[in-house]
């Protein structure tokens, strides 16, 4: 069937099987490789994207389910090829190591900083639950996102 | 700022699944759904009938005379663990490859699986050609007999744990114009190249291995696995690029996990807290097939059993044994956390028996001059470090909070040395290391060393991914070795380049950058005691509502030698600490009574989420430089060594029941 | 790699269209948010002939408040409940329950209907809904039926829904001036729950006017509702607890990856005890 998705403001249309997962459409049809697959079962958030402004795990959705919605991936969080505040801060604070979790924390971090009120460490820690970083022990990630969100 | 991280945060990494070629074929592995069975029929796909090879372990010498069985690439006649590769299929469509995998028919005659160390010792051999299930046995130290006043015994166990890097394993193999090109997510392009060359009988000149960006490894991306051989073989056969990406489910069933070690120990001492000896057995469950690393694991654990302590009498017997589980591999720390957990738990047992403060007992047994353990391990005097650390961590306060304290050593795996290459090209300095990066820290020390030796600004230095055609010889990244070994090789390569620069009369960095110089260096290294770091860890626990144990706060006072970048080191330490804590609480690879892994998802393997992160108090300190030219010591595995015994003790202090097995048995709370 | 088997995909825009398609097909699978449906497909534990997407059916996306009667359409996303439900105590219990589901991503994808219809003992909303005596509103070709949630579940993963039927939503009466408590316990985050307990009580001058409790979770099975009508005094807390502990002792709890039976029973005692304290103690 024809699947038409809007990702980072661009329309992508392609003839695909209905069983195609959203994450595969993003990676293989749209060619946006920044969204990763870590667990395939909703356990890790490596595949996280924004769908009409809400964070979702794109490994748990069919591509067709996202028709008519606005999808934002890690590549689309900022203006052309840049980094938004959260991404910049994560980079500056050396919050990541292997970098495979970058999409998850960029997406969820951005969402938290734009949507949660009365931010503190504890709220951020709870808000980030659902995105796995296997390398860092989370500490610098939590502190960095808290700081950005507080200044939002 | 790190360019690598910035690239990742833009979503522009080049991880293994990001690498694609036109006409690519996708490989799916069909795996055994039984832990122990005869294969009655395998119909469909590539099977052992077409591809009858076994993996080769490095270090051939170790294999002689050992009861040693190496894994076949595809199972033949019998399957010996759940998840063992039986057949392989491929298609140009990823989804269709999966459909195809379902059409392969396998029928089994089930056999009783051997699943524990005890079972293994008392059961018929799982390998028909062997006489029993013992892979190898060792003696470490010297037999002794002591008339000590106090002798205490306990059995300690650390369950299997999965490496679970966030990026699973994966490979792209492309045989093209007579050469096999391999892209892979790895800790060492060299072990992959050596392995594939030997297993497939290729000429070393005909294979190049390139490292993709590597999304974590923790030990799981060093060895050659069956899937790599299959992908390479199929690419040679089809002349097409072949990609295989591991699913998380496959990671759980088939990637080599670590730990699975048991110790039956007896500690000897006097009534005042002076330890007189340690003896006993160390048993390691290596799974269905062995390699050098797994089969020598008991002796490696035994070697470091005295840790930072002065214990004059040591005798350890080590055994590695077969079970019907996935073959064992290294997991972050590989032997170091085991040794530390075992000795630290025994010292706590001894202190409790005497009613003494465990910290005082430790102090009584720390050397004030270089100590050579009967196992051959040499450690620098550790007492002063411990005394200082205990002060810095404010022990009085810790005691109030019923903290657990552990003291350990981190022995870097420097053996084999390392290589490095520097090449100046189009205005930038490109660096290749034999130990392949998947941490920022590599990039940071590379930039630092080049700047120090050659005066070239850090933003002109690029750390390249591992590549066997640029740098032919190398070892790999594991065992907290990189900063020492790769750092050393790079330092030497930089000095050699500096010499060339001076000969040519180039003065300004700008002039150097417009040259086309290059240099390469390799040197083997030997461990010396100055490279071993000391790790003092304390943990404070809480038991939420009496049913949920957690670590609230973890404190570390770690010796890192000359720190290269404290921010990058900090992240590595906190990462290791959280893994270590989680190994105490929930993280484990458990099997059901049929030998199938119990967990089906990443979360069910018990890994840590942000909500599990404790408050960290990490103090990075230097207890002298190491003998490596830039003074660095290992750090990568520090947290996984220090956290488990401290965390177990902290929980023990609250529940007042002895913890000798990880992850903790929740029944202790019932 | 986990990928779904091949299937036909049908997006339905009206209930009639749904009934027509669902009745024509031999093996259809409803998909709303898809968090569980897609996972089941990926695990290939179901191989439906067709997947029927119900997310665009207007009746399922409604919220209706009529005096003290609340209807939540099945497609309502879990994260939205906090913002759309009224302020009464029954709604408060639902919101408490919903806000503990998975992580924010699961709550922004997952729907009320998906949570209620799966029948997994670890699902949250059924416990809260059982405690407040909500009803399942079931649609079928020839009309609508209202069934108490307590009789909606036959056993784990089995509800009374038949082929061609659909959950339109859930319906409950607002409760005012109650205290609520929602407690649950997991070993691993984003994994199943050992136990879930919901409690709601109205107390006036040390007299219990109304007190309802429900429990589910991996150790328990499908949601159970406790009959607490005989208790009228707040100072009977100890007796109430003992009664419920006795109940726990009658259920068959298995040793498995979530712990030993002993441990799991301790978990249930603890959750019950905490929930009772929260609603009855002042
Ligand atoms: C990582 C992870 C964590 C989770 N954590 C929790 C948790 O903490 N608590 C919890 O309760 N759940 C949890 N879940 C389960 C699930 O996400 C939620 O139950 C969610 O509400 C399901 O809604 P959905 O719209 O995604 O359902 P879908 O996947 O669309 O559907 C689920 C099932 O319900 C059926 N169905 C859906 N709507 C209807 C309808 N209107 N009528 C009839 N049948 C219908 C479908 O056919 C399917 O069988 C978790 C899931 C994942 C993957
Ligand atoms: S890959 Fe989607 S949550 Fe892990
Ligand atoms: S940096 Fe490796 S998973 Fe987060």
C-alpha cells in the first residue's frame, strides 16, 4: 500500500507493505539513520520520535498509524544541521559515551524541557525513565537536562 | 567539545545498521529452540551440511591437552544451547528474510539439559567425545596448613550477566574484486580479522576489517561469532554485500554473557583481625563451548584473589565446566569483579564473626610495602591510599548510614601492548588505534597526546575508527587497557613523528599540518604494579517499603593515575558503578528448567534505568602515575569491580541477613 | 529482527464500517495505539488475516460527562486522562493509575481501550476501574451493552468480548469526598507488576461510609474486588488487613522470575497494608 508520512516537515511517500514499522520507514525509506533500534520491544527508547509533539517509541508502531501526523526525529529537532539546546548541552557536558542513545535523550530531553513545569532532578529522573543509556550511569544526562529545562 | 558526540547528537553516526550498499542481502539466523537435543532433521537454509566449520580460539597453546571444545559455526548432529545457530537464510528484503527463517524445519530429540555447576560436575559429559564436563583445572598459590584460631567458610556466587550494549552486534560483509571487506561493530578489528582469516582459510592480504561506530560493547564485541563467519562466507559465495543485525532476543540467547562464577572459600585468621590465609575452589560455568578466555577464567580470578591485601597463604583450585547454556565471554571487568566480590565478602564475614568494624579489619591487612602474593600478583603498598580514602569519604558519616565499604584493585589488561598510527592528511592529523574506540575517552586522550607532543591544536586531530588496512597490527579495547596501551603507542608514534618534523625543520603547527608525514608504532607491554589502580567504594542502601532494595548513594574514591579528562572518566565510573549496583539488585541472565533464557525483553534482563541511578559521589584521585609515559591507569571497569561488594554489604547491613549470591535472593526480604 | 507477519490493513472511520469488516473477516485484530498489538505481531504470537485500525472512529474518541456519569471513549490516550477527567475522587483514582503506566512514550501511544481489553493481570486501569465499579461499554452490530468490569474478565488474557464486538469505552459514576490510594510493585521497570492495589474510601467522623478495593498483578491474576461492606469503623484497620491477608493466603502464587511465592505474598501484604493506611488513617 501507499504510505505517506510527514517527517521533519518533509513528505515521504512510498509503496510499502502495511506491516512496515514506523522506525523502519524513518530509517530505510526516509533515510534518517539517527533514530536507532535498541530493543524492539519498547524497553529502551533508542527509537524515540515526537508524534504530533508527544514522545513515542517508533518500534511499537506501524508506519501507517502515523499517517496524517507530524513526526520529528533527532535530525529535525533544530534548524538545518544544528543542535538544539538539549543536544548542545549533552554534547558540551560529555554526557554520552558510545552515543547510541543520543536520539532517545535528545527527544525526551527536549520534550521535558518544553513541557514539564517546576523542574527538578527528581522529575527529570522520572521523566527519562523509559530511555536507556547503558554506558553513562545517567548522572550527567540527568543533571544536564535538568539544567536546560530549568532555564527554559 | 567532542566531534564524535556532536555527530551522534545530530543523528549522523555511522553505526553498523546505518551502513548500506545497493543490492544488499539480509541474513537471518535460525536458532535452536532447545538447550540440549539431538538434531533429527534440519531442512532449509544454509546448514552444517554446507558450511562445516568451527570457530578458532586465539592462543592455540592453551588448547593443547585440554578438555576443550570450540563452537561450530552451525550446529551439527546436536544442539548444546538454546539459541545456537542451526541454519541461515537471506533475502534482499529484510522482512522477507524473517519470513524465510520461519520456513526452516528443525526437529529435535530432547536431552536433559545440564544447567548448573553442580549439575555439570555430576552429569554425563554434554560433549560425547569428552570424559566429563570439566574443561580445565588450575592450581593457584601454594598448599598450606595453618593452625589458625579462626577458620570460616562460605560459598559465593555471581550469576550470569548479559553485556547488553544498547547497540546489539552486527556486521556487513562485502566480497568485492577478490577481497573480503568487513564492517563491524567491534572492540577489535584485529581479532575479527585474525579469526575470519583463519576460520575461512583466507589470505590476510585479502581481508580488510573496518570498525563502524560502536554503540557500546562491554566485552561482547571482541570475539568472532558464528554469524560473522556465515555472513562472510555467504558474501564470498554470492559476491553481494550481506548484512546481519542481531535482535535483542538473539543477544539474550546467543551473545556471550559474563560472570557465572562460584567460589567455595575458607578464610583463616587470628582473633584480632589478621588474615592468615585463603583457600578454596573457584568454579566457572563456561556454557556449552569454551575458548581460552573463558576456560582460563578461574585461574585469572584466583590470581587476583588477594586484591590489595597482604595475605601470605593462598591456595585456590580452579575449574571451568560445561553446561547447556550459551558460551561464556567477558563482561565488563571480566574476572576482576568476581575476585573482588569473593574476597571482600569473605573479609566482611570474618569481621562480623569477630565483631570488628570491617574497615578496621581491612586496615589491618593492607601492605605498607610492595607485596607479592603467593599467586604471583604484585601490589604497591595500599594502606596509605585506603586510610586517605576513608577519611575523604567521611567514614564516621558512612557508618551512621550503615554503608557497605569495599576495597579492590583494577588490573589493566596491558598484555599484548598496542599499536597506533598517525597520518597527516589534508591539513588534519588522523589517528588510528589498535584498540578501537567506543568511548569518548579515546578521542580525548588522543587529542591531548598529539597536542602535548606535536603542539597541534585539538580541533585538528581526528580519531578514526578501527581499520585493518590503515593499521595492520593491533590488539583491542577491553580490560581497562586503552589509556595505558593505546596511549603509550600513540605517544611513541607521536615522538617518532616529532623527530621527522624536526629533521625537516618544520616549526609551526601550520607547517606540520601541511606536510604528508606519518608514523606508526607498536610495542608489547608488561604489567607492572604501578599500573594497577586502587578502588575504594562505599554504598548506602534503602529497602523501599520493606520489599524493594535499592542503592541510594554510592561513593567512590578511585585512583586513575594521571587523569586525561575528568569529565569523560566521571561518566565511565558512574556507568560502571550503576552496572555493578544493578548486578546486585536485579540484573542477571537466568534460565528456566529447560535451559531457555527467562527474559524475553531488555527490561526483563534487569538493566538499570534512570530511576535506578543513585546519588553519586565520585572522587577521582591519583595515587601516583603509572609507568606509562603519560601516567594513566585503567578506569573502564572500575565501577563494576567496586560497586557489587559495597552494595551487597549495604543491603546486608539493613536486612541483617548474609548476602553471598548475586543478584540478591528476594526471598531474604520475605 | 522482530517484524510482523504479513497482513491486510484496514482503517475504519465509522462503527458500522468496523462491524461490517470485523464480521466478514475470520481473524481480525483491533489496533488502537498499537503498543501491545504491534508487539504481539512482532513476536508472531498472533497472525491475523487483517489488522483493523479503530483510531479514527469518532465514538471511540469521545469523553462524555453527564451529571455524575462519565464515559471515556476507548481510544482516549492514557496521557490525556489527567487533563480531561473531572475532579471527583473516582476520576482521581483513574488518573493516579494511568499516570503510572509504562513511561511517557507508552502513555502517549497507549489507549484506555487497549489497556482494558488486553486482559493482562499487569494492566493498571482494570484495577482502578474495578475498585470504582465501572462498566465496560460494549458495542456490537445490534446495539450497546453495559457490563460491570468485574465480569468483563474471564481469566488472564481473556475477556468476554466476542468476534465482531468492540469496547466503546468505560463508564463510571463520579464519587465525591473520597480518599484514594494506588499502589503497585515491579522488579524491573517496564516489565510486569507483581501486584497492583487500588483503594477508595469515604469516611465521616471515624465511620466508614463506603470502602472499595481491588487487586491484580502477576501474582494475583485477573482483577479481584474485595467485599468490605461489613466494616464500618476506621479503627478496624487491623481486622480489615487481616481479612485481606487471609485472602492473599488463599491464592495460588507461583515461584517464578518475579520472585518466590513467599516474597510475592509479602509484596501483596505490603501493598494492601499501605493502601489501607492511606485511605483509612488520618
Ligand atoms: C514497554 C511497555 C510498557 C508497558 N507498561 C504498562 C504498564 O505499566 N501498565 C499497563 O497497564 N500496561 C502497560 N503496557 C501495556 C500497554 O501499552 C497499555 O496497556 C496500553 O494502554 C495499550 O493500549 P494500546 O492502544 O496501545 O493498545 P493496542 O496495542 O492497540 O491494543 C491492545 C489489545 O487490546 C485490543 N483492543 C484495543 N482497543 C480495543 C477496543 N476498543 N475494543 C476491543 N479491543 C481492543 C487489541 O486488539 C489488542 O489485543 C506496556 C507496554 C509496553 C510495550
Ligand atoms: S527500539 Fe524501540 S524502545 Fe527500544
Ligand atoms: S552513551 Fe552508550 S548507551 Fe548511552
